[in-house]
C-alpha cells in the first residue's frame, strides 16, 4: 500500500493537476493509494471527489482518533469472489476455526519472544472438536484473558490497568492498542474491497450494523504483531505516558501521533505482504 499521512493541524488540502497540495507541500497523487487524514483540516467535497477519482481511498480519523471513517473509490468488482464468500457461509465454522487457531498460535509465538510459554495442544484440540461458533468464541475469550494477563506484565505498572480495556481505553497501553487496531481495521477493510470481498460478511465475527466483520476476522491474524509494536514503541521511547490525555478515557494526543507515524508507516509496509497472503489464502479456501 502506498500510504500518505496528513497530520498537520489546520492544514488546507487542495488538488490541482493530479497533485495534492497540503499548504506548501506537493504530493503527486500517482504515488498514493491510501490517504490517512488525522488532524482537523480544511478540505471540501470537490477536493475529495478529485482524490477518489484517482482510485485513492481515504481514512479520516476524528479528534484524538477516537473514531474513523472510510471514503473508498474502489468500484464493485470480482463478483465471483463475493459469490464464493456468500456460498462459504454454509461451512463458515471451518473457516472460523482457521482464524481462531491462527490467532492463538501467533499469540503464543509472541509471548515466547518474551520467554513466556503457553501450551496450546489441548486448546487446539478443543477447537478441532467443536462445531459450534459460540463455543469457539468462548475458547478464544478464555485464551485472550490468559494472554493479556502475561502481556501487560511486560510494561511498568503505571502504564496499564492490568487488563484489556476499550470503548474507552483506560490507560496508555490500551489507548495505543485501540488506536492501532482501529487503523489496521480500516486498512484491511480497504484492502478487502480492493480484492473484491464484501468486508461486512465475516466467518468468525458476524455482521452488525456498519461493522466490517471480515476485517475483524483478519485483524485476529495480526493482533499479536500489533501488540509487539505497542511494546517496542514504549520500550524504545518512541512514545511515552506524556503523549496521552485523559478525557472520558485515555487517548493518544496529536504530539504522540507525530512521534509515531514514521515507525508506524514502516510497520505497515512490513505487515502488508502478510495481509495480502492471508487474503489470498482465504480466497483459496472458499
């Protein structure tokens, strides 16, 4: 993905001759396929249309990045992929098992990097033996609680509350995790559309209002890597406790995001081939 990030307060965004102008900076649109707008900027609908006409998708992050929205230019295509996706719902449990098993394996591997061992043999057998989605979700929930009980111990106590909190996050570690989960959920949604999938129809997660359930399915395959990125961001002092603010929850401030974007963009580049391979693998399973 060729990602451009605009995170400049009160910047004026205009498009002229297929070039995005951000105040005095100029970015050729041919170098962009995904645009992330993360600050309060001045851009009108006319400019947005010019951007999407160039087959560029836009992710807009709200104040403190609490919420987000996608504007995608990708037209409906690959009807055969959608048909296969719909037909695969008849046997969705086998694909749901795949997502949960791969999630658990990757999370155990993540903890092993930090010399924490969890034996998965019995859990994986339980997944294999069940044909009930609610049972699968119960297995996943129990594992996640165990995983996070180890994960949060990697951080100083003042950085976290000892458990996963969201909507709202209640500490800096959870705040950064939630921010990154939201960003990658949007990036995956855009990627799924570009591959021809219907992102709202999942296998492990079920459709609910505007929720892109399939994007949430794929999130399970990369959460452990995102969690490691969170750990390293604090360990390497790319981000600190001072980069967060508390307002009905804890959120990453503008200054914190500015410190994060460079390493985050490199991280996205690293994960991108894996996401493409995972999506291609699902297509082969349908």
